[in-house]
C-alpha cells in the first residue's frame, strides 16, 4: 500500500519516523499508530490502472490526514 502524505509531511529512516510539516517527530518505529495524531482513508481506485509517479505498479493507496 502506498502512502500519500499531506504537504510537508514525510517518513524518514534511521530511526524510522514520521515528520510533520513543522519538522516535529509524530511517531517513531514501534509507537502505537493512533498516538501519532494521523488518520486518513483509502484513496480512490484509478479506473485506467495508472501507477503513482515513482511507483512501478498501481496498488492501493492510503491518503494520510492529520487528525
């Protein structure tokens, strides 16, 4: 499943973590996910079966949203 982040949000490694648009760490690997203040939902299916730019195939997407 591909994650689509809100503008300014990202995931980083070493350690794996989620960063918000202000540069704050919302969650570290191993944290309980609901504590991160993030929600979201499944993205719509693309009837043409196009892939996301930079991803090799079309799959499910999760649109990440701040709670």
